[in-house]
C-alpha cells in the first residue's frame, strides 16, 4: 500500500515540527551555495527536503526545431517553504513542474520527493504530493464540491471519512461551505479555481505545486486566492511551489523566488534579498528648478539614472539610498532647487528580473 | 521523533482542539478506491440521465429502421432470422457502449487534466481505469437491457434470457472490446485528432459480431466473434453456461483477458510515450 510508504517516512502529523524548523532555515540561510541550488539535505542529520531536483533537462522535438525547455536545472525545496517559480511564458516553469511530478519524463537528471527517488518508486514518492496545473479543470465539474474533495482524497490514498472534518475546515476557509453541495460546473471561475485548490489539499498533500493559480481570475478573485494561499501555507505548514509570470502573486505568497529564463535558473533567493540586491534605491525628485546644468552637477556626485526635462515639472532620478539621501537634499539646496515632489522608487521583482535577463517576466522567453 | 513524543504532541493537539482525534487520516484501501470510482460513475449516471436516454433512443431508432426497413425489403427472410438479429444488435449496443464510453472517457480525463492527477497518486491510473471499465460495462448492460426489452416487444420475438448465462457470456465478449477502448484511448492521448476517427471502429464491430466462426475458425480469436457465436447459442438455443464445452468457455475467457491486457498495455505505453514527448494533457 503506497500510503504505508508515506507513513514510513513519517506521515503528515509526524512531519509538522521538522517542517517548521526547516522553513525557518529556509528564509534566512541562503548562502552562495544555496543560491546556485547545490544544497543537499544530509539524511543523517535532518529529514530529506520536500523536493530535490538534480540536473534535470528536457528537450522537446528533434533536430533544428527542437526546444530545450529545461536545461540542467538543480533545485532544492525545503519542507514548509513557499517557493515561487517566476519567468516569462516558455521559460520552462511548467515543464519543470511536470518533470517533478513525473507527468513529463526528463531526458536527464533525477527528482526526489521527500527523499524518495521518483524513478525508483514513483507512486510511493507521490503519496503526499498533488498539483493544480495551468489551464486544466483539475477536478470533475459534474460532481459537487464535497464529492470532488472526497474523490481526490481517496485517490491520494486517504479514506475520505477520516478527513471529513478537515474537508469542512477547508471549505470554510476557502469560503466554499455554502457551495459544498453544488456541482462545480455551476460555480464562478474564481470559485472553480478555489475548488481546484481545495481538491488538491483534500488528501492532505504536503507538497503542492500550483501552476499559474491566478491565471484568468479577476483582480478580486486573484487577491482572495493569494490571501488564502498565504494563510494555508502558514497554518498547515505546507510546502508550496507556485509558478507564475505574475509578480504580484509571487511577491505576495512566496518567501523564496526562483527566476527562470530559457530553461535555466537565473536567480534563486529570498524575495527580500532579491529586492535588496536590485540596486534600485532610487529617489525621484521633481522641480521646476531642474535643468541640464543642475543635473550635470548632480552627476558629478551621484549616480543619476534618469532625467526627464520635458516632464511638468522636470524630474530627475538619482540613486540615493540610506544616508546618501541627506547628501542629495544638501546638493539640491546648494543648487537652488526647491523640490515640488520627492518620491522613492521601490524596486520590484520585475526590475530584478529585467536586470538578470533583459526580459520582462510577462513576456515571451523565446 | 519517537512514538512517545509523537503521541504526546498529538495529545496536546487534541487538547488544543486544533486537530480533533477523528481527523486523523486513515489510509485508503482498494476498497475505498473502488467505492469512490464506482460511486462517481453512479452519480454521473443518475445525475445526467440524458446521455443514457439519448443513447437508448438512438439505438432503438436504428433498430426500428433496420427491422421495419428490412421487413419491407426482405419480408419473410428477415422474420426467420429475427432472433439472431436481435441478439446481434443487443451485443452490438453493449460493445459500442463499452468501447466508446472507455475511449471517450480517457479523452475527457486527459482534457480535464484529471488523468495527470491520477498518475501522480499512490494508486496510479491503472486500477481507476479498470474500475471505470467495470462501471461502464454495468451501465451499458442496464441501457442495453432496456433496448433488448423494447426489441423483443416490437418484434414479438422470444429468447432465452437466463441472466447468469447472458451476463457472463455477453460480459466476457465485450471485455475484449473494453481492451480495444483502452487502446483507442491511449492512441487518443498521443494523437488527439485520431480519437474521433477511432469512433468509426464501432461500426466494424458489426463484422466481428457476424464473423463466420464455423467456416473460418481462426476468426474466433478476434474480439467479439467467438463470444457472439456463444451468445447466439445461449439466447436463441437456450444453452446454459455450464452446458458449453469447457474449451469454448476457456477460449471466451482467454480472448477477453488477452484483449483487455493487450489494450491496457497499449494505453500504458501510449501514456508513457506521451509523458516522454510532454504531450500528456497538452490539448
């Protein structure tokens, strides 16, 4: 019985404490070796990571028209962490997730889920894993919400009667309790998406892949789903891998971001570290007193990243983080510039992505 | 963590009320899996009866055209062979029901992304597919029984309807078709557009059902052919299951198991190839 394999590794209850320990490590201990994905959990010291992808490559097609969708990717996801896969369409995010799930067989490399090699015993490896894949229904629309939860709990290896109260909590939490006995086909798109998420969590999966979970949702539904994801991750101690080209989702939900472009990982760090390293502590000052001569003077002392003389009033963008802001105000006073508006320009993941790849995450990778 | 530590922590949780004792997940067995799959099929059958009723109406319409049209053209000749035609048509509706429901179902599961989810579960898709097959056969028997009853009333024909014999022989006969359904489903997973063309295969079942098994004994190893001949003897001549020669029964079982297994292998190979090519669920 496959479920017994999960129990041998330590079932859902047994793993809670170690997961939380690990999740705390995850956000704070990203050294250089971790960032390049070479971390390896030592089984003698700590339980294995939720997901270990080692040198996975996947090429589709043959000859000149072939596409290298995933190119020698190595990635470790610790238990209890929420990792975002960010990248443009065609960057290889979905293929990487499908490789991790065994839905796509990689050409090279290995995948370990909770320490079990997928190639050795796939079914045992996936006892505690489920996924919500992009563009698919993922559940049965002709069944009711609760029937879906019971069905998918069963095929995940859990007797649905034993988790009935968990299903009630899940429905409550996702605001679906009133619709529990409604066929999924009669629900709105946002609710269908939430049912899909609920059915993924119904069997007590501990490693959950969510591929573009907010795709096609309206602003309000997407916001609700993001909030639910954050809450579920915190309360249930889930390990979540979220793939998206939407930075708002990644930034709001994830504590670590893996950026992909052209099948490769181009950055892997915490959201804070990535934003901090974006080198974009930029202050935008607008004033009618700004002209070429003033800006030339500023350039001698500061890094000026932009000047718009045609703006009303003209505006200059200067790198002036921390104490340098005082220097900037002094310099402006000396030049006789009275600011009409001062604004800090917050870097976001899009800037970071642009810095690293030269491509916007919402665009096409190839 | 030791068992004692785990117990202590679970105890704390129960006291906290965060995770009540009754919420402890228990592993699902194949019994639970069978219950879940069959219950789902049952729900869809009773909740959306239009599909079943539509199938019955279309089948009866074709039979009426065949019967009344044939009587106009062939007169007494058709009336003399009407028993054989009713039995053959009954088996054909069973075969079409089993074949198309399995192959279409696989196509739908791929399209919905639910086949992928089954692949990443402890049970895999194999037992689910087989249980679905059983459910489809049961469902098809129910609808075909209605068709048979109406055919008997319309034509005034009398047939031997020993339930055990009819269900066993017809059931084993269409098990081979179930295998073809799995194979067709597998091919559809790989080559999406071919799926619709494979539906035409069901008209080939007419040839298999009326295969000349006495003149060409080798045709007995084809799907349906041997089973059809046995069903004719059972329903027209009143031969009971235990009155058939053991060799006939053995061949019936062998053909059923052989095609089912072969069909499943094709399905398994096709989904594996689809995973290699990255086209599983890629609609």
